[in-house]
C-alpha cells in the first residue's frame, strides 16, 4: 500500500458527497476516483469534489489500480452486488448502511471478505462519533448501573413523492431500512442481540413502511423501544435508564450535534457537548469512521471491533424479523 490510503467511491449521491468532504479533512487518506453508471454523472461529481479520476462504470472503478479501498454508496438494494464486485477486485470495502437488504446478503459479503482476507465494515458512521465513544466508556464503567430500558426514535417527514427513494420499493424504500437501521444498530451496541422482537407498522402510500415501531427484549429483562418514520418529524432523541441513573442524547441523537447528559443516581450530572468543528460547514462527522477504516487497514486487520461484521449480520437479521412481522416485501426478494 502507498503511504496515503486511496479510496474509490461507488455512487454519486448525497452520502457519497459527505464521504468525500469528510475524507478530505483527514491526513493519510484521499479519494482518488469515483464511479457511476453514467460517465457524465461521475465527471460532475469528480469536478465538484476535487476527485482526480472518474469512471463511467462500477467495474472500471474497482479495476482502477490507484484504488485500494472502495466506499459503496449506491442505493442499498445494490450494496451486496457492489461490495462483492470490489472484493473480487481485491479492494477493501466500507459499505454504507444498511449493509445489505437482508442477513443472507450480509453473510455472503462477510464470507467473501473473510475468504479474501480484505477489510470490510458497515459504514455506521454515527458509532464512531465522540459522544458515542463517551457513551460506551460510561457503560463500561457501569456509570448508570445495569441498563434495563432504552428509547430511541428516528422520524423525518419527507415529501410525499413516489419517485423519492424513501418511498420507492425497487430502491429498498421505507422507514425501516433507511432510518430504522440507526436505532436498531444503537440498541444492538447497548444490549446485543434481543431475545424477542415485537413490531408494528403503518404503510406509506407506496406500500413500503411509513412508520414502524418495535419493542425488543433481552435476557436480563431489559427493553428497547424503537420508532422510525418517514412521515412525521419526531424529537430524534435517545435515552438509556439504569439502576443507578440515566443517559440522554439530545436531538439529533445519532449526529455530531448531539449533547450527551449523564444523570447519576445521586442527582449529579455530566454533560458531553458536541465538538464545534463537527457541526459547522459540510463536515458531518463521517471522518471518524474513515479514520477507523484507515487505521485497521494499515494495521493489517480485516474488521473493526467497534462495528464487528458478526454484529452487522445480527442487526440485519433483526430487521428481517421486523420485516416479516410487518409484511414488508421488496421486489426480487
């Protein structure tokens, strides 16, 4: 590998733009190429984000010898296909969330990465933010005792446009996979895999889920209450309650702008405020997950213990169970 880890991006949407902007903030890594289904779109993205090379196909992108690692930023029905394409070309992969459409696809990608000895990680970027690091530290210290309950919501109102990806069945639309992946992964980080899942949903006008809620229970008796919606703007806060206090994450709980407040059993509080340079300009905090990937790849490691591959498969399995319960079926699935 070169001294600078070189990325190629599959896809030219908004999340790809955020990745390019945040990667530019880091030393020792850079985006050197972008690929799209059309040469014009790739060229426009490259010009806007200062990417030196653009390709009019994903195959050409992964075959580019200058590219060492690929960020898969295409719509999630194509994540497995594109991750496998990159892995087959010998490239490390960072795959945007949700990792795939289901646990079967997730397992296929993970097995391919492990067989090839290449780095692979779900791009659950929020898990690497400073306030999430602090949260894990507090849980490891048993700062609020045994955690027995948590609540988390992720709701945004999107224009009721049938062509919008949130409502398009062929693009894996719906609140669950696009928005719900955040709170379900968060619950997994706190509690691990649940013993039971009970879910309910109200469909959007195109048939995908519009609002979905779920209660997950765990072996110690803990409950996680989750709600996601593409039809209403919810507070987007999160809380954890333990036997000796609670932790609250302010709006937006999953973003760099969130404030963490610890309230101990004796009433004392500790506030972990947002990092100023993460909530200004275009930077959204994705640089921390990029730094994690770069560090692991440089160390010769093939996955991250902050976002382990087996946990990614587990979370996709939970979403599969929710989909079964609410009757959410996609084309070709």
